[in-house]
C-alpha cells in the first residue's frame, strides 16, 4: 500500500486464509497480482500458483518465503518475482517490476500531472472531460487530471470502448445506461451532454459494444 501510494495508484487489496475462498473469488474478480507464500497451511503455494497460471494467465504472481523454504520448484511456475521475508523491502522492487510491465500495456493508460504518474486500466475510466488545456479523467479509482489534447486522448484510447459524445466529453460505453437526444445517463447517476452532431456516431458505436470482450 505504501508503494502504491508513492506512485498515486489506489489498489483494492483482499487477504485470504483459505485458498478455496481465493479461488471462488477469482471467478468474480480476476486479480491483477497474487502475493503468496510457497508454503501454505493446507496446500502448496506453488501448486496454487500453477493452477492460477492455467486458469487466470493474466494474473502476475509474487512469492514471499522464508529463506529455509526456498525451492527450485518456483522456477516451474510463471511468476513475476520472489522475495525473502527477511528482506521484505524487496517487495517494492517486485511491485515496480509489475507496473513497469504494464506501463505500455494496451489495457492501461499512463497519466502524468505535476510530477506524478498514474496507471489507469481503460475499463476503470468512466468518462473524460476537457476543460481548456486540461483533461479531467473520472474513474472508478478516483479522479485525475493531465494536459492532453482531445486528439491525443482519442489516439490513446481504444475506440471500441470509448466514444466522443460532445466536443468536451468522451465516455466509456460500458458505463452507459441510457441515451436520449441531449444527454447520456451513466450507471453511477452522472449525466453527460450529447452534441447533436455526435449523436449518430454514439448510437452507431453502441450497437457494437455488446461484442466487446474484456
């Protein structure tokens, strides 16, 4: 949490005592990172990681272990990093390696403002509002601002998910509840204006959104 705060990332963290509950929750939420010991109470952490490799290959795994628990079996599993508990500060290096690996990932957008860089998954961006030179990003993990032109933003966003609905607004179609001739209603209750010239494009884009696979 301290590391994530240092790079202005607001993670959701869940902890588990039972691997069975973890696997059940994976069905609802595919976690980005799994931090696990190699030796758990009722199951091998390496066997658990191997199962995650198969079922959820996008999840990156970090092993934390006692020095006397080290085994070369960790190399049989696709994992991001291994950390000894006696040198737990190395966990920050493991986290940095993870964020470096997704910095240029097509599923994320990197935003910089006043010396801070934030990495935002596209699916977490609800809508974007242009205000003079600033671009305001409203996301499920907080609000961010940066200096980018509308053209730069459109070039960075996947056009099968985002649509420009107004000269000053772009919206994530996954969050759209209803559309009428003047505004878009989002599931979070926000109302976004729709420009008359943009309305046909919005309606056309929405007919394709049901085919999006995230």
